[in-house]
């Protein structure tokens, strides 16, 4: 079984499962169903799993019911004796097919002695219309592909190795040179394998990149089919946008151009295509901001953005054949900065950090700007040897109005500091985390 960080959140849910249900969301193929089944094996005597796609007849449990007792009675009948009070997890999978099941979540809590988990894929689904129903009775977790640290775990990289890199990150010092080299090798491998569980499992079992690519292309085909299935009104436009991800990211500034989808079009004409992929969890937008000042949300430009794939391995599989071996070989002259940026975007998102970028005609463009603590941190991503050339970053740091304390340049070399700029090995993006509230935050008006 692949070790996943989301397991900690499932364990936390188990402690409050008598009072709440859980909604587990995310794009298809990220491992939602598998991890719930493993969770049930460890904590429950019985699992009642209802997949509303495979078992459409199960939707009748929630149709035209008199009250919650009616739901429990029907659920008991459908489970055919598998409901064991105090020892059963009821798992409603593909719940987007039966939103009424979520509506009744608050009535099921604490009833029948069972615990309840819901799972839904975001493809074509407006779950936000459902989430507001069981307020206070449902926790929500969104799953993503394996991040780089989880990928290292899957490949048997020990905690001491990751611990050395983390200590170097925290102390802003160089990583042991042997460990740095090993982590860079694994990072290049991550660029082509990515974090889709099926692809990672295939690599760990076989080390066969051809088999990995076959798994990745299966996922890509499944995504394209699901676009047609769940949003037929905008399917063609959404597929066009999805298929353009590799070429648009390979462009000079990596910004998505509306004219690539419909020549001469305005954003409003193609907005559904972008939002469809975002809501599906298969694409990550990084919006442009007018100024690198907190809060970034207030200055974002919704019609200017970069669009990244939800998984770097899928992105690599969408490029022409042969890029995998060229990336692994560290081929000089290969421009893979777009692939590097994709990793950064998905790592930030998985850690709860919204990725933005900054563009100014006078100062230039920063690859990413993120909020960390009370301020904003610029992040430049460099895949080549000229990583110390960053005019836009220098221009922004020179502007005292922005009060930037530290900037990062992610690259292939070991850690180095120069004034307010910290040059970080690209794999250290796995240590960036969103600033959370302290365990206790007491405030009194005096």
C-alpha cells in the first residue's frame, strides 16, 4: 500500500465519526476509493460500499423517503445484513450521481451505530451546491496525486535522507552532496512518473517506464471521456483546453492564450472550458496579480492565468515520445522549465498554498508569488545553468513598497544564499507549507 499523507486526516476523522460524516473529493484516479477501503480494513469489522455508478439501483434508497428512519430502513435492506452497529463503515462512492445521499448526511450521523464516508470525483460536478446542506455535520478532504515526498516514500527513500534535506531547508544550509545528488535523481524520475497511484505502483513493481506511460495514457483517456460524460454542453471546449495544456505551458511566458482555443475570442466565451477543468481537479490555475502584496486574492486578474496539469507525469505523457528518457538523462539544452513549474504548482496546491504569478511591463514577470506568514514570497523556477539571472526578481526586491523579506529561486543546484535570495534545490518545494493558525488562539476584548 502506498503511504499517503491523507491517512492522518482519516485517522483524525475516525475520532469524531460518531458526530460527523466525511466527504472525500478529488480528481479521478488519485486513490480515493482504495484508501477508504484500506481505512475500513483497519478500523471496522464490516464495510458497506455503495458505488452509485456501478449500482444505480441504490439511488432509490434516498428517493421519495418519508424521513431519516425510512432511509435507515432502506439502507439496512440494501446492505443485506452487513450493518453491524458500532463496527460498520458505510461508504457512498461516486456520490455526485446521487446528491440526495449527501443531503441526508446530517440525519445519518449517530444513527444506526455506523460511520459514514462519501466520495465523489469533481469531473463535471458542482459539489458546492451540496456542501452547504450538512453544515456542521460533514468534514471535507480533497485528495491529490502523490506529492514528491510521498513519491520518495513509495520508492523506499528513508526518513533519514528526507530529514537531512528538511534540516538543510530549515537551517538554510547546503544538503549533504551525496544526498543532494540522490534526491535530484529521484526528482527527475518524479517528472516522468508523477504521482498517479497506478503509475507509481507500476514503476515500483516493474521499473518499466513504458508500462508507466501506458498507465498515464489510460488516465488521460479516462479524463477526456469523463469530460464528455459529465458536461456534454461544454465537452468540446473543455477537451480543447485540456489538450492544449502541454503546448501552452511550453510557450515563452506559459500564459494561456484565449486565441489558442477560439481565435479572436474573449475570456467569457471560453471560461466554461477553464472552469470545467479546474472544478474537475485535473488542471491548476495560477492567476496573475497586480501587485506582490498580501492578500493576493484581492489583486488577482481572473482573465489572466497559467494553467497546469494536476499531475506532472500526465503532462510528460502528453508530450511527444522520448521526453522521459531525455529528462532522466538530464540532457543539456532540454527546456523543461514548464515541467518544473508544473511540479511547483501542484506541490503548492497540495499543501494548501494558492499559486499566483506576477507580471508587470516595467518590472517583468515572476513565475510564482505565494503568501507565507504575514508577507509574500516570490518564487522563480529555473531548469538551466543560468539560474542566477533573474531580472524581474531583482526589480521586485528593489521596490521597498513590497516589503519582501525572502525570495526563492528553485533550481538544480545545492542551497546557497545571497542577501534576501535563497537558491534552493528544486526538490525543496516539498517542504513549503501554508501558515496555519496556532493550536490555541485566544483573544479577549479588554
